[in-house]
């Protein structure tokens, strides 16, 4: 069996989607892209994350052909492959049905930058137009709305996050849910005060040096 490291990550981060309250049951999906092979590993369709085994993870090319695995891949594979085909540096996609993000997606609103953590996602959290799940149309719409950002809401559906690895994509997913939760809570009390473009630009610049120096 090939790609053991990536298979383990799909299994473990799938469990994290449940423990981080980003989805329930078998909802959502996640993938890892291996650019030198031009393949992606993706979670199987309809299998409980806590019951998913390494051999259940499906290996596909970017045109949707299964290369390894006996399981049916997630029906949303095009929602993943479109970013690998068209966005350099994107090596993981996470799609989830988190409560607050899904609620905001049902309102079909864009979440403005009411907190500086939005800079990790982009200029704002935009919502797509509705397209049926598992279709080429939802993949194209998601790619269109994502633009230069790293996360969006899928109308009446959930959230989508992209990253240079699965850890960063999962972090974006968590921050999407946080932004939707904060917007919900703040809006109950009053009208959220939105950070200006200048304030967000300063945060984005500061984020470039966040954390430990590379190589440590």
C-alpha cells in the first residue's frame, strides 16, 4: 500500500473534524495533493471518520480516475481537484458542515472582517451561489468565489478551506467556523464593528512573521 503518511493524515484529520465540531456523521471530506505525482488522496464516501482505515482512503488522478482503493471516493472530488489543477501551492482541501458556518451559508451572506483572525482566511469570508453538491458546477463556483482567499462558504451547504498542507487547511476551516460564530454572537447584541482595509492590511503583514522562525 502506497502513500502511508498521507493516508494516516486523512484518517487522523478526519477524526479531528468530528472532535473539533466541524462536522457530524459522515459529512464533509478532505484531501491531500501530491504534486510530483499529480495525484490526490481523498476520504471515501459515506464512511464514519472513526471507522475509516488506511486502505479506505482513495487515490485518484485530477481527472477523477481511481488509481488505488476499492472504496468509492467522496462525491465532492471535483471540489478538491479544481484547486489542485489551478492554484499553485495548494496541497490540501477541507470541506465541512460546521454548525455556525453552515447556518451563515443558509443566509447566503458574506462575513466581514469583524476580527483580525479573518486575515488568515482573506479579506472577508465570501459565500457562493447555490449549486448542487457533488457536481462540476459547485466546483467551478467555489473556485470562482475563492479568488485569492483560503476559505469560503458554500451556499446552503457548509465551508471550504484550502491550504499548503492539511494542517493549515484544517486551521482555516476552524477559523471559518470561529468567524461565523463571532458574527452570530455579536449580531445578537448589536451591529459588529468592522475592521478597516488599512487595519486588516496591517494584520496581514504582521501574520507573515507569526510563530517560530522557519527551520526551528
